[in-house]
C-alpha cells in the first residue's frame, strides 16, 4: 500500500515536472531548439516509464465502450449531430473545421490551405453567433468574435457535437444558454484497460503539400481516482499547392484560365495540452492547460492579376488554464463550478502594401461560473446559473480605446417530463458594462432572452419523436465593431436572432435481420429572423470602414440527416447522408437593388455523403461534399457575382496491426480525388488533389 502511494505520487510529480518544463520553454525560449529536445526527452522518459511498469494493480478496470450513435439521453429533447471515436479518424480531416463540414446546416469559410483561417456559420446566422466550447467552457474572442477552428487538432478530440439553439440540458453554465448554435469539443479522457496504467500514442502525418505533423499523447493512471494526460503536436508546411485561376467577362468570354501555385499559406505551429482528472464520491473534477503558438502566412486574395505572395503574416500565441468541479451534495441537489483564464497575443505584419502595417493585440479573459441543479421530482428539475466574465484588449494602434468589458449572466431553467412529453424552458439575463480609456464608450446593456424546447413521442415504441423549439438571443458587438480606430462605432446595437424549429426523429433497430441492422432519420425545418445585423462597408478607402446595423434578414431552411448500419457477411457498412436547403434573404431596405436577394456565401443546396466499411482489421472510407451555387460579398444576385458549385471526393484506407499486445495503425488518404479546382471563399483557391499518410503506434 505504501509503495503504491509513493509510486502514484512519483507519477504525479513527474507529469507536473514535465509540464513545467514545457511551459517554461513555451514562455521563455519561444520554442527554439530547446523545445524539440524537451519533446524528445519526453518520448524517452515515457517509454522508460512504460517499460518499468511491472507491478500490476489487484483491481481490474473495465474499458469504456464506444458510444452508440443512436443512443439517446433520457432527458434529451433536441438530438445533437455528433462525430466521435473512429468516425473522426476516418473523415480525411486535418482539423476540427474540416470535420464540421459533414454536419448539415453548416457553412465553413476556408481562406485557403493549412495556414488559412477557418470559421463556421450555422444556419446562416453568422460566425459570431456560434458558441465553441472546449471541455465544457466557451472559447472566447472579444476582439472580433471569431474562433479559428483550424488550430484545433483532432488528435486529442474524443467527440464533436453540434446543437442548434442550445444543448438540451439545464445543468450547465449561463454562457451555454447564450448562443444561437453551439459546438462542443470534448477532449479525450484517460481510460485504461485491465491492469494497464500508462497509455502512450505516437502519430506522424505527412502529405504531398509538404506537411510534417508529428504528435504524441501520454496518459498516466496516478491512482484509482486520479489520472493525467499530456499531449503535444508540431505542424510545419510550406503551404505550396497548385490551383486553377479562371475568370470570365460578363458576356461569357474567358478572361483568365491558367494554373498557378499558392506560396503564402505556410505555417509553423506548436500545440501543448495537459490535464489532470479526478473522481469523487458523487462527483468529479479536472484541470486543463493549453498552449498554441503559430507563425503563418496569410493567404492573399487572387485579384487584379496578382498571384505572388503578399508578405502578410500573423503570429499567434494562445494560452488558457481552466478548471471544473462537479459534485452531488444531497440526493436532490447538485452543483458545479468552472473557472478559466486566457491570454491571447496576435501580431499582424504587412510588408508589401503601400501602407506598411505592424500591429500587435493582447487579449485577456477571466471567467467564473456557478451552476446548481435541484430535482423536485424524478421528472421535474430546476436550475440556476451565474457567470462572470472580464475581457480586456490592448493594442499598439494610434488613439486606441483600450476597452474593458464586464459581463454578468444569470440563467434560470427547468425541465419536465410527463409520460412521453418533455419540456425545457430557460431565460437568460445578460448585463454588460464597459470602460474605455479614450473615445466614447458603448452604453451599458441589459437583456433578458427566453427559450422553450418541446418533444413528444406519439407511439409506445418510442421510435418516433416530434420536437420543436423557439429561442430569442443576441450577440454583443465585438471590440473591433465598437472601438477599432478606423471602423468602430460605439452606437451599434446588439444583433438579435429569433429561431423557430420543428422536426422529427425516427430510429429503428432489427436484431434478427442479418443484413439490415438499423437506421436513423432526423429532419428539421426552421425559420430564423435576424434584426440589426452588423456589417462593415467601405468609407472612402479599403483602410477606412464604417460599421452599421442592417434592419432585417429572414432564413428559411431544412436539414436532413440519415444514417444506417448494414452487415454483409463479415463486412460492416455505415452510410451517412446529410442535406441542407437554405433560403436566406435580405429584407433590410426596399430601396436597395438587392432587396430580397440571397445573402452572400449562402448556398441554396449543400450536402455530404459518407460510406464507412470495416472488415477485420481493415477500414475503408469514402466521402463526398457538395456546396451549391451562391453569390459573393457584393450582395446583388447578378451573373457577375455568381459563384459556381463545388464538390470533392475523398478516399482513405486503414489497416491495424497488433505487435506484442501493442497496436500499430497505418492510414493512406487521397483528398479531392478528381482534382477539382474550387473556392470556398471567392479569390481564395483551395488545393487540388493531394495525398496524406498517417502512422500511429500505441504502447
């Protein structure tokens, strides 16, 4: 017993010591060659630790089983779109943004290559209306409201979930009630099979776009109730790829049609992440630290017959530390606390433009949350949550406002289940106060916003569920919207959305059918109204913009998701289909020529089809992505602004090998098989066909 305690203490101290070394390198040496020596040292030490692990526990643990994609939470009202486990590994995705393309109702803005920024838009409500949560706490960006999903690797992600409206549970922070749509990124939690106490995974990715992407993850069982993990990743690519540039005159004649190479999408990035997880009697806790540093070229728009590198670069340093504590105090009362501190540094450099630019920004965020749940009866729960968030933004700009924002949120919610009927209602209070050192500050804002969710199962079989929701929510103007020296306007109003959704879910399983094992269908129709939409428009030059509120946008759409499970002999087949129709029209001003037109970059039709097949230790994956015709940022739906549809085909094959009870996995991928030349955002061409090889070894 004493020996075991000493050994657990040693493992804990070892992981903390390694973490301190890494973060010291991160803060002091800015990841010079010493950082790579540290990484190599970690590989060696953890391998030695694994080899020396000869003493076994007398208590055997059960391994965690994979979650069935059809399984539903007892109190779930709105099912999420979810990708997890093996599915994520097989979708030919480099980052979280790539994986989200397979969800319905989603538009990804990708500005080209590995280094280009990647943002998400759900049901045409705007990227700033999307809440992105990492391990249960929202990722923030008070400067511009955008979260670059390209910097989150899939190597450490166990599950990605997308909710329209909000997650249909009430035991959550007030921030979780405050978005029009939410994405939850759940990092992997250490799990150990049998007597095993250490998990160690090494992975290497390489592609024909000169990608070098090694990573590793180590998990250590410290005691029966405490475990820890540490992971690291390095990404380097020159970003060079071929693309086709073609343009036509209004009369249809060809203006340009040639092949060039993209030279300004290079990237060098490092990611470090560590966590300690523990369980209590009727509770759990965890602490997580995260660091991401990148130096990358910013892909320039291919306009005015310019195809060379633009000399625009961005340096990012993002760090955060967050903690979560959850415990059931009494049989009917449960509480949880969350806290986070984040520090973000951004440096933007433009050495080619006529006006030389070198700007630096520093954001700091402090977040605290308390949530409490009380069960009045087994079918009736109520909750109350209180959050506080503090944001500051510093910059080396002339006459900068140096804003500070204090945000308090209060949420009250209830769920009730009566036979086959479920209801969730919530109301969120948001209180915003700001201070500035220069210029005029925005007025204080107080808003109360409600939401209601319902579901009903009309049949005893419970295979068929009808559901719907209504939600009113708003987003505050960002610091850039309000205070940026050239474009800000402190008189901007918050941007409100009202969401209406009606849909159904049907699922069926066939235990006695040797071929057809089951299928799942989810269909939603929705209507969204956006009032006081915030836009930026030029005012004299491309360096001087004006922020203003548009009056009204209407969005009418349909989402369809179909999944199935088939068995052909020893081959398991899982087809997945998603489809989205959207009519998103601008009704702001009847006097404008674009009144009633489709808003920019919203396709009427889009969808994906994925086919996964498994045979013994072999796995095959095919995916098809289609985005229909749309119009560019110039608003008028006329021929010169029309953007052609684009689509891609991707293939991958995987093989697992077992060697001395350890697993080796090799994966070969072909992305954009037909070498389609396309643009997600106009004038930002995407790569053509390229290949990727992924090798991983699990100790």
